[in-house]
């Protein structure tokens, strides 16, 4: 089975559970929820249109219907409650979170577009025009209150992740509920007017109890990556590659490897926790879902990272089904495969098309196949990850470019140009000869990453 086939069957078998435990079955402690159902619909909606999966269309359609019907059972339909129009966070919860409505609205609208079932459209409109309006009106600033219970108890913090809701509100305003377009536009404007400050400064939520923005950790230096990724995608879908989007993406995606975590590579995926003051990963694992969340942005604005993330996920698609994969060997943090993660990675692979730029045309014409191994340890003894095959344009070094150390000759050096992001101390193998990558330069065109260049030196001992 291909990675897409594997992911599709997994979703067909296990959504809307949050997690599946290999060797055991669905994780009943978390149970089923509207969020995994919604993200599964997002994946299945595109899978239904993909010619590679033509023979699965009936099964995909039926699953979308069952997931959308399940979501309807999680919606509060008691119009005397503040939660009216919202969705339970899971089947046994009394909490109705704003962010769950933000996640669900696009999925219900997709299910409506496919099936023309009016109940799905009405549920999405109720979630947007009523529930999210209630959650926004509870605050004076313009964000959305985090949650309300079925007995009208409130969590009043405002999460920047709710910027993801711009996707669904925009869909309602522009296509599915034009009669209320002015209301949706006002809601989006108010949300952006307040949440943009927190987003740009890498905060996670605002707490009206102390009138301050907050992150996580004792010193509040750390962020969780996925709320920022969801917020980034929502804002990008709403206003394109704005200065706000560029600022946040470039900051997080250029956090380098560190002495603590030399194997970390943000071009593949983002760390589960990131120390934004020290600019370093604060966990030893990738939050696998971000490879998928970032697809649309990378396809438009960072093609080298897209290419590396897709190659990595394809090569390790079984390991990436778990919510967290260790930097060094992609082993799982916890023995739980995530329906949400697999849905987003399925979208990544469905949407991916090979990168085509003027530089890739040069690689196709004049490049050669080399093998890249990412450095994992930078102590006295270097270690490397599994090899991936990449294209590189290789130029032999000129004597005037070099300061030659004892034991080397000019023929031991070469300059390489690659689309795939390479890093200092990575190992590159050409014609059976191992070389160490020196300091790397990134070249941009109109602000976007175009290619990487580095001088490489033969490894005397590898």
C-alpha cells in the first residue's frame, strides 16, 4: 500500500476516534470527537475527488456522511443555553470550545457541498452565526471566549488558535450564508483586531483575569507549535502572505538545531514545544501534524521545506501516524496513532505536486543523484539519520576558494547546490565518497527560498 492508501484506510477504519492504539484498538479514554471527525472529512473530501482513489469513492462518500452525521449529534441544540450551536469537545464532555466550532464549520460545509444535505449547512451556519457570535460577544476585546459548559459556566481565556476559524467564517460569508455576510465580516475583523497582536508576538492566549498574554512553561518562554500553525493557516487563508504570516512563519521555521537537539530540522516539521526566547526546540520530538498543516503555505512560499517534508513523510509514513515522532529516529513519543495527524498528512500527500522552479529545471538538466544523511549528534562522535536521495548540482572547488588543511587536497572539496535544505555537518555521498557539508547559504528570489549552497569536504573518517 502507498502512504495515501494506508492513511485512507486508517481514517475509514478509525475516525472519529481521537487515537488508535496499535495492538489494542481505538483509545476509549479519549473516545470520539467532533475535531477528529472534522479533520477526517477535510481529508476525505479531497480524497473523493482524487483520481488515484477512484475505486474507493463509494466508501469515502459513505464515511463522510457518517462523520458529518456524528458531528450533528455533538452539537448543542438547546437554544436556552450559551453553548447553543457549539460542539462537545468529546462525547462525554460538558465543554463546548470555540476552537472546535472553528474546526468543524469548514468540514460541514464540505459535506454539504458533496451531499447537498441541508442539515450540514444549517449546523455550520448555527455554529458560526450563533455560537461563535455568542463566544465573541462574551468578551469586550474581540477574541472568542475559550469555552462554555452546558450549564453556562465559562472559560474566558482567548486562544490565538481561533484564528483558524477565519477559514470557516470566510466560507460562510462568501458562499454559504451571504445573508449574514456583514455579520461574519464584522466578526472576522474584530477577531483579527485583537488576536493579531498575540499571534505576531507568539503568545498562545490572553487571559482577562490578569489582562495579559500567556505562553506555556514556568517562565512562559515556550510555545506549543500546533496552535500557532493552525492560527497561521487561518490567517493565510484569509489575507494571504501578509507581514503577520511571514513574520511568524519565518521565526518558527528558522529555529535552528541546538546542542541539546542537534537532529531537529524545522524544514521537516516543527518541534512540539519551542523556546521562543532562546530560539531552540524545547522537546525532543516533532509534532507530526504540522507537516500537513503547513502544506499550503510551503507550496506557495517555501518549496524547499515542502519537498523535504514530503520526502520524509513518504519514507516514514508509518512512524508519522503517531502524534509525536522523535527527531533522531522517528520513534513514537507515545503509542498512539492520531486520526487528526493522519488526516492532515493525508492532505499533505494528496495536495503535493513536485516542485517546479527555474532552479529545479537546472537540477533536472545538469544535476546528479547524491545521498544526504542529516546529522543527529554533534559531540565527539558524529551520527547520522537514514539516507535520502536528492538531486544536486555539483561544482568542483577552485584552489583560490580554499584554505586547505593538512591531509587534504583541492580534489577533496566541492560546492553543491540543492533544492532540499541541507545543514552544516550533514553527510553527503557522491560517487561512493562521503563528504561533510560546510556552512550553508540560503539564496532567495523575491523573498522566497530558492536553493541552498555549501562547500563540502571529503570525510577522512566516516
